[in-house]
């Protein structure tokens, strides 16, 4: 079993062998993978990591895959951590970094958790895989399933952006376009996976799937010279990415790689679907489910987020906060990131920039803090969101006079 | 007949049975009383929290609608309704 100790309930602490359990049998709470930290501490050293290939498996002792042959070789992870001095200057911040997960194999961070989940599906010899998805996960699961030669079924809202419905089909998956919200698609996906015994990465493989997202933090830590930042701003869909980032930090501390550092975790959603943010703002700390999400940030449009309560607890514990910018703020932030840093993020990435901007203005983030934005998906998957914010282009005649007239008094160099 | 569909992680509360047909018409709370008669207090202990509400990690859908958006345990259940009892797992 490698370095894995057990599956442990995040709610009641009950422990189970690391098998195909989905939730705690006692309280139905979420399960997470627990490790033998003494053994991990011996093998997970900075020198050994530095010698390994540049993909997410370089952190293998803290990933729950036992059979090397089960891994699918699309090489997700080890994406650039870009120093964003132009954006920092624009916003008035001392040190800003963008963790650029737009460059993963299917252009979002979802390739990371899928890599672990598909490996588990292969270890267990499952006949088919799938997921419920707001778009990015569908493409990631379909691509990994193609490489693993497994049939793949993805359940999505039928109303998704066209590119996000097309991509999984190009990878050979069957798309089940559900006439409803993401939560409707998720409900019927749970029933379908249950009835057929298929492995749905974010449903019945979820405890293992979640582990892959930790690598975003491990890489950030390594790329900052084995240091943690003061603040990490992460988009919130289900909340699972933020809980995974927190788990990664806790594990680095448990094996003695990080001492006495407290990183504030900040979560961001679009105002049109902000069940976790509203829960964070409420006295009881419970997410406020949204029946009909209404936002351009489709990848975050989960009305009933499974990990919302935990995400709220973590944001409070780490002295972070939650924020929900509006769609116009998100669009402006996408454009700002693109024109200052050359990174075109989907709206979820725009939410992180928009929240940073708002938080610098009202003091929730200090200008001297070292901040990392998790930019988790590529804007090319959702281009129509931005096309409406530019005036239409009028063709220019192919001659010098027309070009001079078009450029008018613009002089460069 | 009301059809109660219990996802396998929750089926420890119904002795492993995942599709249960039961003669009933009334409210969701009443339906759970009827189910508890069949499966004993084990069902009630596993599905409900200590304050009479459903556990946070259990989602209930009546004919595809989340009961929290309806009337909770007071949601009407018709004689041919389908009620899904699923773990709270949503999103990646």
C-alpha cells in the first residue's frame, strides 16, 4: 500500500482500509487519504524530489497510487509559477505569482485529480469511468480515459459552453447532456455510477481524486524555493480544491518540510453562484445552496457544493476570507490578467484576480503579502464570454493608406 | 407504490437494499417513519442527526427535486413518487 495508512473520515475520524469506500460508513462524511508520515518523511526529501521528472508524480509518496503500471502518462502538472510583476504593479502589490494551470494537457487543473482517479480505476480493474462536470473535468476525464483505453461517460448540463461539450466527444467519450443544472447532472450521475459499478472520478473515486489537486500546492511550494506564500487565492466550485490545498499544507507540516508558516487561504466564487461565500458570511458557517446559478463562470456554477462546509471552516481557521465578485468584474479581471501577464484564463481565473483587486482596495489583503493566484483553467475554452466585451472589427483594405487611416495617430517606437 | 432509491454508500441504513417499494402517500417525514418501521431504529440513527433533521451528508430528492428547495420533511410525497437518498457528493 505504499505510504498510505488508511481512509479517514474528515468528520468523525473513523478509519478504514484504503479500498473503494466513497463516504464514511458511520456518518456518511467525506473520506480523505491518511499517510504513514514517518515513512513519507524519509523518502520525500527536497533532494529526491528535485531529481524526478517534471510531472505531478514527483510527489509520489503523498499520492495514493500503489501500482506504477496503473498510471496514465499524459504528464499533467509541474506547470509554470509565473512572477506577475506587471499585474502586481497595476494593482499596487509587492509580490504576486500566478500558478498557471491553463497549460495542462486538457488546459485545466482537472488533469491532476483525474490522473490519480484513473490510476485507481485501473488498479481496481473498473470497466468504465466517467464524471459529473461543469466542463473542465469532462475533458480531463475523457482524455485520460482515452489514453487508458477505458469507455468514458460524462454528465454535464446541456446548456454548457459549446467548446466544453465538444472536447470530451473529441476524446471519444459519451456526453450525457442533462437538461438541468450541474446539480441535476450530478444527481443522475451518482445514480448511474451506482447502478452500473462504473468509476466516476469525482463521485465514487472522490477520496483518491481529491489527492491529485494537492500537487498544485506542492509545486507552488517547490517553485517558491521550498517556501509557502502568505496568501493563496483559489476559485471555489465544490470547495474541494481549497480543502486539497489545505491538506497539502498540513502534510508538508506533518513531515517537517514547513515550520511555523501560516498561509491564509482565500476562496472566490462568482456573485451569481456563491453558496460557499454566503455561508462564510453567515453565523452558522453552512453553505447557502443556490438552486439556479446565474454566472458566466460556468466551471464554478455548483449550487450545492459538497466540500463547502469544510472550505468555510478552513478559510476561517487560516484567517483567510471568501469573496464573490460580479460577472463584469470577472470579465475585466480576465482581460487585465491577459493584457498584463499574457495569461488568458477562463472566468474562474478571473475571479481570483477580481478578488485580489477588491481585497487590496479594502485591506483584506495587505500590499506587502506574498500572494499566489491559482489560475485553474484556460480562457480558450470559454471565448464567447469575452468576445461580447470587444467592439466588432471592421475590415481594413489591403493597402498602406487604409492601414495608416486605421491606425490614425498611433505611434510606437 | 413509492419507490425509494438508496445509493449504495447509504444502503447500510437499509440492510443493503437499494431499491425499496413501499405503499405510502403523505409527507417525506411520514415516509421515513414508514421506512424506519421496516428497517428499525438503525435507519433513523443513520439518516437523522440528533435534532430530528437529516444528516448534513445525506441529500433527499423527491421526483428529482432537492427536498431542501421544497418543504423539507413536510414535502408532499404522492403514491407513485420516486425518492432518492444520496450521499452529499457534488462537484470536483
